[in-house]
């Protein structure tokens, strides 16, 4: 690598990802890529006031060769006074104990180790040596397996919680990194398994990409990396739009999460798919395991489903249409209701503190002002307006709510609001005696506080799903 390119590293991608005085933990396997990264960071550290360390995870896969890799990294760091953290594991055993492949089990162990060291030793980020050829392989692999725009974006320069995983070498090819190692006389270890076509990624690297380069496009790696860049930027834009619609009550009912059929049906299919995935993620707590086929089934349910229409999904979830809303709920293996939605005993609200009821948690605290805008999962009230204790429970005969036009029976209110019959007996309520203060996620009493105001002592309540 030329001096000019080295200078570009300092002014370009390295320093945009790694600000001055950053504490950087470098994932170092001992191979050419990670040794080049560690050496570059070590050389650039003085001018950027970086604190550099290396971390090596020995997976217990290749016997003495694997142990020799660990000793090699330790020796390289010792000579240059670079702090080095090494841990030995057993990836084959981890794979046997789980449903993961050996490759995935090793990756999980490695990243758990890296994050543990980062936290315990106080480093800001983890730098990995993924490069342009790795990016091309990832894009091609995802195309072959089936993916959307998000998947095509492949590896990002920053990822993980708060962008703590950084990949400064994505703009550089394997050939450039090997040339840098030769130029700087950097030693490295060669992993023989990288040259064995025994897993999908190795076959892509050793067979398919070279064939595509020879027979179709000499610049195939560059083309695939460009595709990743464009897809990542377009996905960012689309995700911002999805998030905007997802926070709009006109399209997604907040609190209990439900898509509004009439409004969402008028959106572009890309936004419909995104909102369906957001509904799935909010309901299940995971963005995984909703396939394209299931997404399309849900989209058709959204567009054409009538009340009582439903669709079974992965992991015992079921999607239902009722009164113009699409919801996703969990059922047991026998199709029964989610245990978090059964008729739990009433729970007295802890003030201040947290109260759990079924799958929900209600946080309560004292405040002295009401915000100008109250979110659907929030409530402000003056407890003295509601004699008796505040409780979380389900409905009972005689329940009522005070509305701007006067008192109304809860049963009649649920019918007017077209709440599905199956939900009425499990709907979470905040009550004081027979008076309903809050139909969680739907309505609130007219005697609750709204709009900016100052009082001596206000009770602020916020509801959330447990585990979120």
C-alpha cells in the first residue's frame, strides 16, 4: 500500500469511524487481514491519540495450529507493547450443544468474547478486518439464499449496539491488504481451512467468485460492493419512512400495536411490507423468522381480510383481522390464548414503582408538570380525583368510563369502539373501583390530565410490554 493510500486511511474511512482519543479493541485472528488492520491502527494511533488493544479468540477447532495462532498474536503484540487479550474456547462443543453450524457457533463465541472484553476493559469499539472481498462474498451469498434490500446492504462500516462494531477496511481488497503486509514486512498466519471448499462461504470464495470474474465481469467484487452501498443507503431511507408511518396512529394503533387496514392498504407495497415487519417485531420482540412468504400472506390479509380472517405464523403466532385492524398475537401449540393475556388477578398499582400484570409492566412516578403531548403509552392523573386504590385488571359488570359527553358503560363503549369480542375479556384496564381510568392502548378517562400544565403533584404512568 502506497504512502498516499496510507495517508488517505488517516484522513478517510479510519478517522471517520474512529474519532480522536478512541479506545479501540481490535479483533485479531493472526491472518493477513487482521494483522494488517492491527498494524495500521498501531501506526496511526500516535497522531490520533488512540489506545489500541488486540483480542484473539482461540476456537479449539484446529488443535496445535489454533494454539500456535494465539501464541503468534500474543508475541506480535508483546514486541510492540500492544495490550492483548486471549481466550480459549470449544466451538465444536458449542455447535453440538446447539442447532448452529460450527461456523455460526464459532462466530457467536468470538463476538461474545469481544464484547465482554470491550465492556470489562472499557474500550469504545471493536474493530474487525472485514474487507471488500468479504463484502462481495456476503452480498453474493445473500442473493443466492434470497434477501431483500436490507440484506443486500450486507456489512455496514458501523453496526451493533450504538455502532460499536467498526469495519475500517471495507474499502480495501484482499490483494491490497496482502501487498501492505509485504511492503511493511508484517508476519501473519495462514489458516489452511480457508482453502478447503467445505462450506458455502469458502466455495463462493474459491470457486464461484473466480468463475464469475473470469467469465462474466473482471470487476465482480467491486460491482457487488457498489450494490451493497446503494442498497444500504436506500434501505436507510425506506426504514426512516417505515418508522414515521409506524408512529402515526392513522396507520398503526399504538399501545397494543395494530395496523389500520384502510389507511395502510393505500401505501406502496414496500411500506406495507415494512410496517408488517415492524408489527411482527413489536409483537414478538424479534425481527427474525418472518419469511417473505409469510410477509406476503399477511399483506394479502391486510388488503382483503374481513373480520375473523386469520393466518397462522411461525412460533405459534397468529394474525387476525377485526373491525378494520390487523393484529398479531401469540397462541399456544393448541391454539389457545397467550398466557400473558389470560385473566390475571387484579394488581394494585405501586406508587411510586413498577407493577407487573401478565405480559405488561406499569411504571408510576410523581411529577409536577404535564407534557404538551401525551403518547399513547402514557397517562397523567391526579389520584385524588379517583377515590380508592388504583388497580390493573380486566373488565367486570358495572364498569364505566367518564367521557367528555358524560358517563358511559364500558360494555357499550367496547361495542362502539368495535373491539373484537375475543379481546374484551382480556383487555388490560386501569381502574379505581368500577370507574375505568384507562383502556390500555385505546381510551382514557376525560378526568385524566392532558395538555401542558403545572400542578403540585401529578401521577405519571407509562405502560410497556415486559422484556422490552
